C-alpha cells in the first residue's frame, strides 16, 4: 500500500515536474515575446515621435513663411490704401479748387458787369453833359512859363 502511494506520489511528482517545466518554458517564451513587443513598440514610438517632430518643424517653417508673406502683403496693401486715399484727397482738393475757381470767376464776371454798367452810365452822362455844355476854346492848362 505504501508502495502504491509512493509510486502514485512519484507519478504525481513527475507529472507536476513536467507541468512545472512546461509552464516555466511557456512563461519564459512569453516574457521573451513581451520584451520583443516592448522593444518593437519603443522603436515604433520613437520613430512616430521623430516623424511628428519633423512634421511639426515643417509645418512651423511653412507657417513662419506664410506669416512673413502675410506681413509683406499687408505692407503692400497699406501702401495701396495710402496711395488710393491720397488720390481721393487729391481729387477732392482739385474738385474743391475747381468749385472755388468757378465761384471766383462768377464773382469776377458779376463785378466786371457792374463796372462796365457803371462806366457806360458814366460815359453816357458825360456825353450828355458835354452835349449840353460844349467846351469853349482849346485846352486849358498848357505849359507854364518860368
């Protein structure tokens, strides 16, 4: 009976030893596979990070270039707006000067008409006065003797 138990126990020990050995081998293979996976994912992570950093640098450089171009375009637009505003102001000034010149010419024409009318009236009255009072003799005043 003890021999049977001993044989049974040795059989169980042998089975447990085989199971333990297979479990140990399985776990060692699993650990090795996990280490390989960790190395793969570390390399992949590092590669992805490098790719992302290159993309970020590229996009940053492109953004800075576009920002510089935007500043150039803004400056050009400001120059265009200033020139346009200056042209409008010049046109407004010319229009204002033309309006003033026209008003001045109108006042001058009115003044000339008034002067002409007054001169005609004066000449008419003078002619009528001379017709009523003809001059006697020649010119008065002549040279004085010394």
